[in-house]
């Protein structure tokens, strides 16, 4: 039983360290990049780094509480305590990886959306039938924006990106939902 407990303590250290290494080595630096033929928008680095810091914090708290349970300070199973924190870290790491993957690249006539999970979505601006605001406002002040082509939702522009800049590039305000506000 103690072997599992200590193995999970190691996992509680490895997950945040792995996230920090990926963040450091694979960081894009800025959330918005303008190139000669396209612009790319990704989740802001400060938000991504905040999630990595939260992973470190939760890993340390899990290790300390589990150790205190081992020492008899708390009457709880150290294995149950560390398992809870490792499960949280695994879920948060998966969410963080998906968020790092999300990007929108806008070109002259179309945009490519790389969703959290799945393949790229290619959207030609002139084919957009409507765009509707969806969900609660994010930290940027925007709600998410669903994009419809051929009567179905083909992609989501998440409010965590600079939607104002993306909408200026798309330049299809005629299809933007009027009944809802950003």
C-alpha cells in the first residue's frame, strides 16, 4: 500500500514538471501573431502559465496532506488523499493540453480553426450563414461565437481569444447574431 502511495506522490511531482517543461520549450510567447499572409490567435500565455502554476500548487498540497496523513496528523488514508490530488492533476493536465492546442488562423478568404480535440476546421468566409454568441462571458469579456455553414455549426470561436480582431478579419458582420450581445 505504501508503494502505491509513494508512486502517486512522484506522479504529483512529475505532472506539473512535465507541464512546465512543455510550457517553457513549446511556448508561443504571444497570443496573437501577425504574418504577411495570415494571423494566428492562441490562448494567452499568462493563462496557460497560471494553469501550470495551479498544477504545481495542487501537487504540493496533495503531497503535504498525504504526508501528514502518513504521520497520523489527519485520520484519513494517505492513498485516498494523494489519489484525489493526482486525479485532479491528470484532468487539469489534459484540459491544459487541449487549451494549448486550440488556435484560429485567419487568412484573406478563409480561417482554419484547430479545436481542443479533433481535426482542423476550414471555414470560407463567404460560406458563413450565421454566427451566434453562446455561453457566458470569458475573462476577455467576450462570449463564445458559433459559426454556421450549410445550416449546421461547424466551429466555435472561443471567447478566450481576441474575437474582435478575428471578426475584423472575417468581416461578415451581416451574419453576426443581432439578438444577442457580445
